[in-house]
C-alpha cells in the first residue's frame, strides 16, 4: 500500500468530470441508471465495496437511518479491507474519485466509504 493516503473526493456518476487526473472508482453495486458504460469515464468498478444488497435495501436512502447504516456498512467493510488496500495500491499517488449514483450527496455509501478509508488507512495491509 502507498505510504501516504491519496486525496479522496466524491462525485455523482451523472456529474463527474470527463478527465481530471484522478483514479476513478465506481462504488455502486448496481450500474447507475441511464448511463452507458462507454460514457462513464472510470478506471475500475469495485461493486464488492458497495453495501450488501440487504443493507442497501434496508437503508433505502433514508437520512433517518444514516447513523445505523454507517455502523452496519463499516462492519461490512471490515470484511473487505483487502479490497480497500487493493484500491489504494491501484491508485498509487493519484487522487481517488469515488463515483456513485445516489441523489443524496450527504447520505450515501461513497461518503461512508471515504470516512472509513480515512479512519483505517494506516491499519490496512497491501
């Protein structure tokens, strides 16, 4: 894993810049509706880092469930720490842009994933 944590930014898949020098990672389990694969500029689709189908359905983008969603999602991420390490290794020194499809820009898995990575990066192994 890189010795430093790259800068991590977020963008809706529908509004992301075409080229920007970031390592671009789609973190949704499902492909964003209405976007053709050839139209979304991304380096990798890491759907395994998205919340489980059960958790995604339970959360249903309800801001009232945000705190519980984060706790449950963080537990799932503990089981996928190797994938987060792989993501950081693949990005190298490039900043990371986490792409997501949700309308709510404050309460979505990309926000939670960024928080988890920033808290746990020092513990992750390559």
